[in-house]
């Protein structure tokens, strides 16, 4: 079945960087954009950006520009999200998620996020 | 950026009740809207996409409607497993914004 499996929890000090991995299985990795979404404790969902696994192209939300880098290794169907200069407000669960879609007549008819990885808790603490 | 505003933010209801959650977009998004359910400690799960299409495997008591700027998620008869937080998301443009969430609690 289609599945995304993420790396384990991380504890980092302020100012450090973290790299979270997301291994895809059950589908052709390069056929779907991969997004990253985070959720601070008790808060809502925050979209961070996407990577096109086929081309390596990326699109980041302005808030994270200069601090986030999304990459991929197509040989092992794995996407990565690297976040630098961590602060306490970066403590959150980070999710990778595939954007699924229906194309009809060459036009996007519908799109949605599915499946989601299980999440990776990143704790930033001195 | 397109803002999504969900109402209510909190909802208290009983098993068997019919409930509705509204999601309003700050500008038109056609039907590029999805609804997700999230339970504590778990990743979100898609319920509905394209505003009204039920994801495979999702019970038929869930339904969605709307287009443009106003959307509604309806649960026709609440079951114990439906108590969770619900989010809407627009996929019309970037950034892919989410509503702030609606927490559905047992009365």
C-alpha cells in the first residue's frame, strides 16, 4: 500500500539544524509532489513547502525562506526536509505528505493531501 | 495568501447528532478544498476532497458541499469515533493554507 515512513524524534539545541527523512513506498516516487507540514504542540497545521521529486524543484512558504531546504534521493524514494537556525518556536511535529490528484483532459480536476507520514517530533531545547 | 476561517472553533455534541462545520475562504477557490480529520497523536486523514468527493473508505455519514468561498462539512449522525479535530485546506493556490481547526467534543 502507499506509505510514507519518517525518521525518528529529534532533540536539538537552539541554533542547530535538523534533517527529517520521509521514505515513500507503494507508488512511483517521482510522479507526485511531496509536501511538508508542521504542527506545534496544541496548534493547527502549517504548510511549509513542497519538492517535485522528479525535477528537484522546490517551493517554500516565505516564512521559512533561507532556513528550509527540501531535497530528495530518487534512488531510495526518500525526501528530506532540513531546517536550520532552530528556535524554541520550531518545536513541532513535522509531517511529510503526498499531494494526490486527478487530471481530466489534461486539466487538474481535484487534488488533496494523502497519505501522510506518521510525523517526526522535533524538540528544540537548551 | 488565501485565509481560511472555520466556524465554530469548538463544538460540543452527542452521539447521534447531526453537525455542520463551515469553512470560509478569503477569496474564491472554486472547489479546490479538502477536509481532514485528526485524532490526538495521529496524522491527519483526508475525508473529502474537491469540496464534496468522499475519499474511499470514509463512512457515508460524512459529506461536503460548497464552492467559491463557502464550504460545509456535515456529519449526519455522530459516532463515538468521530470526536476529533477537523481542518479544511485550500489547494487552489500557494501557500496551501489550512483553517484553524474545529475541535469536536463529546457533550
